[in-house]
């Protein structure tokens, strides 16, 4: 099987790496890829958001399976264009991808499916921001209703900050979604979905804030770990039964059945799981950790979803232990990251590239906000953390920064339901 991976981040590097280790995959291709992916895959320049370009490349490279990593191409309908060209594709249709592309659509689906989530209100004019804010708080959750690469959310006890963020979103031409605050530790659960068939992967936890101790602005994600030692036995099955299966069934009922990876971001409160958000694709940086523990051949797994045979897939196999992802970010990220700095010490197979490029002399340069994802694996979470941070000690990036507490609260037993 020849597999074409669409995207250019550390998530796509993780997918390409896992696919390259599948004996059934004869070639891994990537478009556009990055400096790290170039070591394991044949790369092609392409606009990932252009259905015509992706279809032409898939045909030209004789791809047997196309795997779309980022959300924007999915929301724009690239997956269905690939399928219409007769090539199996891992990724939902544009209509199904609205579960991420429109938070208002996701709320409507959850309401119809009877799935617990935060109370919400859409605001699309500055004149009613104050009136709407009065109906929420004392912790305000203010979201951009469209795609915002994980950075369109402000959670704050400062009403002025909430108002400023809402006004900025509306000024940029997007509606605002105000939500009630959901208490409890967060869980990211990835599920393979083929219509009403749902197969969960390992649960993970993302660290969104830029600084240690969960301080500072939200980012696209500064690190993650899996599995979750504090999550009770049976919790994954509960999430699947109470959240993912009802939503998958509701999408089928609406004529836009989901095919691909449905990511449920949840708060585990006293009354059980409640949905914070849905994504229509693998999450970054959780994917890097989750795939580090997957022993089942990834090409076979993704192909089963793309070909509509997920129900016949053998049970997923996982290695024992834990995995941690720590993101090395550029100076000033997430505001206006500095790029073009030389990176050294990033040659390990456990270092996945996100925002990188190669200079003509072969030097590795920073080329984005989140530059590298460093993976640690061990017999337990403490060992996995040690492995990741030991690798980070050898990597040099001027002005680069990373969180030193990824997974630490779990190791120290500070997360409880």
C-alpha cells in the first residue's frame, strides 16, 4: 500500500513515522511535509487546502490511501474530493467536519444526541456582548465559532478580558460562542469512526497553556501524555457510550456519517464526561504520544476506516507503559514567534518536526511557532517524562522554550475526579 499523508506538522510526522513501520506500507509520501518527514517519506509540494491539487497528486503518485492530517482541508471538502476520484481517504466529508468547523453545529448535534456539554450562546454583534456576558461567569469561556488552530479560546475570571476577546473575534468577522465553565480534569479521546462503528484509542491529556502550572495564553498545545493513570477503569467505555456513539449516530441520521478520526475533548466532572469540543482529525500534540504506543499496523487501521471495514478490524494492540510529548516552541510563541534560528541536537528518531526547514547548507532552522515535538516512552509516566526531558537537554534553539511540567501533576497524584 502506498500512503499519501497530507500536512506539514508534528502530527503528520508522527503519522508518517508510524506508517513507515507498517510492513504492509510499501511507500510513504507526504505533501507538503517538513524537514523531519523528508527523512522517511517522499515529499511533494502541494496546497493542502486545494482539492484539485491533492487529487492530482494522489493520482500522479498512485496512492492507495490518502490520510489528511489538518482540519482546514477537511472542512473545505478535500477528503470527499479524493474519494470521488476513486481513492480511499482517511478523513470526514466537509459536512461531517462541521463538528469542528462550526461550534454552533456541534452544539446542535450534541443537543439532538442528548450529549452533556456546556450551556452556550452565540453572539454575532458587539451591541449585545455585555448583555450576553451577564448570563455567564464568574469564569467566562469565550470561543471563536470557526477554526482557530486551538488558540481561539479564552478562559478567564476577568470580565474585561472576556469582553475584549469577544469583541476581537466579532471584529474579525466571526461569531462568538460563550459557554458556561466545565469543571474537572480534561481528557482527549481519539476515536476511529466509520458510520456508527466506534473504536477508541488510548486517552490522553493535552497541556494548552504556554507556561508551567497552566499559566499564560492558550496555545495549539505544549505537550501531552498517555495513558491517564488517574482515569477510572471503564471511563473510556463510558465516554464512547455516552458521547461518541450518540454523536456518530446523529451524524448518520443527518445524512453526513463520519469517517475518520473523531476527537472528543472532555471535562470529567462529578456528573460524568461533558464535551468541551470536538475535532474532526487527530489532535496535536496528543497524536505524537498515542501513536508512540500503538503496536497495530497503522496503515491497516486507517485503511479499514477509509474502506468502510472498521467493524472487521482486529482489536488494537498497544505496548505497555506510557508516552509523553513535550513541545519545543520558538521565542515569543504563541504571539509572534521568531523564525530562522539554527537548531542543533534534534537528530533522534524521537524528535518529530513541526515548524522546521532546511537551509541550503543542510542546517536545520526554526520555521514556525511550535518547532519540535519530543517523545519520551517508558515503563510508566515518570520514566516517559524522564526520557523526553533527557532528549530535550541535547537540543539547542536560541530563545526556544518548553514546559517542564508535562504530565507532572499526574505523576504526583494531583489529578482527581
